[in-house]
C-alpha cells in the first residue's frame, strides 16, 4: 500500500497564493532594512555544533536539530560511552546542526571576516531557521527570520534606530504593534536587590514564561530555586506596577537604589526613550526577559495590539557574542522579525492586500505548428517590452487552453490561427469580462502595457 505523503511536523508547503502574501511582507521588510543602511548577507543552513552549542542556554541547546555524521557514525562508540548516556557520546556521532537563529552564525561570520568589514557593520539577513520545538499555532519547527544587526558600536543610537525601523515596517504593513523594552541590566539589578544575584539565569528563564503560565507557576519555580516568599512578594509588586514609562522608571529607581548595574540599565532605557520621536507604541515592561542567554543590555519584544498572538519581533544588545569566536570587545545589537507570525496576524486581521497570485498577463494559444512558432516569436517580443506572458505548450482544443488560463487567473488569452497569420491580427480575449477584440501584432504591446 502506497504511503500517503505528508509534511514533517512543524513544516509547511507554500503554494502560489501563499507566496504572494509572503513576498509582499518580505519586500516591505527588505525595503526598510536597506533604507536604514543595512547590507545583505547569507550564512549556511548547517553550522558546526561547536558554533551553536552554549549560546542559547540549556533550553535552547535542547532544541537544536543535530545532524548525524555521515558514514558509520557508531564506529567510535564503545559500550562504556553508551553506559554514561547520550550527552557523553553525542559529540562523537554528531558534529553539525541546523542553525537555531541567525544571530550566532552572524557573530561567527563577523569574526571570520573582520578584516573585510567596515565597522560599525550593519547587516540584514532573511533566511530559514530550525528548532526542535513542539509545533502549535504560530510556532513552527522551520520558519524564516528577518534580522537586522549593528555590531562594532556601543552607542544607544543603534537601539533607537532599530526602534524606528520597527515602527517604520509595521506602519507600512498597517499593523498596530507595540514594542516592549527592558534591560538585562535592570533584571540583574532586581536579583541583586533581592540578594539572589547567583540565581540570575534561573530568574530570567522563569520570568520569560510569565505571560504564558502566570505568576503562580513562576513563583513556584523561583521558590524551588531558593527565592524566599517575602522577596517574591516584593518582586510581584514591582512586576504588577502600572503607569507610564516615566512612572515605571521612577518606581523602579527606588527599588534599585543600591544596584549600580540596575541603575545603569534604567539610565539606558531613559536615554533610548528620549531618542525616540514617537513613543506611542513603546512600553517599558520590567517582566520582559528574553530567554536567550547572550543578551547583556537592552532587550525588545514586539507584539500585535489587536490580536494576542505571541511575539512578532524580538532582539536586544549582546556584548560578548563574538568573543567565543576569538573576537572580544565587539558589542552588537539586533532585532528579528518573525515573518510567519506577522503573516498569520495580517491574514487573521484581513490586512493583506488583495494581490493576484499569477504574474502572467497573457497566454498565447494556437491551432497548429505554424501558429505555435508565431506565438513563441510574439511572446519573446512582449517579454522584451516588460510584459509577462506564457505560451500554452500543446496543440489542443482551444477550450482547454481557455480553461487553463481561467484556473490560473491569467486575464488575457491571445489566439493565433492560420487566418490571423495571413491578416497580421491577433484575437485577444479578456477572461474577466468575456469580451474579445482583434488587434494588429504591433498593437498588442500597447494594449497590454
């Protein structure tokens, strides 16, 4: 029995209609990337595991898609290796993996090409990434990221530029979106004020889940990590405080009064907000943690206003990412746009324009070999004048080519037979209105332009 074909879980096919939507969004994002001075690069889908491991935290490492070594990948494994578990022998059978994001491969790229780049280096990258996550609505195992990063500068002007980039893209997409802002320095200051500085990683990972699982779950997780209930009560008051961005800064400044790094993080947030001419969709959110461990400064997360759909953009400042590749003291900041979720949100809110999925304007069809040759010649003439067209490949009943054009959404069908060749005319049918007209060959370009 033949097996029914299916996609791997968490992956999708995209037909012509879906690709029109995707290319529309890609084109807007790419246009704004280039308007802000970012240059395009690409990196391989496959990276050495040594490049990827240890950059995303323990949870991120577990979601890496690993690729078995080719050939006899078990030849190096002994019974003793198996006895000690997979983690101990995995490096002997797995040396490569699919990239988890675009930022770590970008850091590797910068380290390898440092002598050829002008710093600060502004790059954009639009490529797929892979995560061995549990598939669900809005979450896929294969998806595209659209990243813009600036490396080689500590200036907060870079953060302000990324905020402006975020606002520009979603303004053109007509999608109301908020950009949440926080700082890993502020979060460090909070755990320092709570006397739990050695638990920062556990704190950030737990806090990152707050919107998904609620306070009670986060509180229990932190209690298990050694946080005392009276300290968590203080934390809850800070997290639940509501007000303007300025009010939140003032409220938190008192709590962080004894934390130098926490106050430095607050100052950065104030400065970046002051750089932004439009603060209407910027929200200082002390709950924002961003799970990835490489962030060191300001962090961002974008969300749709009119639809609860999770993060549609995210990013932040990373000071030490290239140091693991032999390039220390190279600070960077970036933002990533989640194209899959953005398209899903636009689709759900009916914000995608109605665009014809067929790029072809006219289909040529014919009755015989003589007509076939003439159609090929006319088609090439139209294409040289910037008009998209195709030639029906078979000599068949004209009705069949009309049905083909109708199903594909081609508006015009040009018919050439022996009479048309003798008279120098073309019979052109408008499939949308059903009208038909006779045109000279020389008039066809003008008619279709």
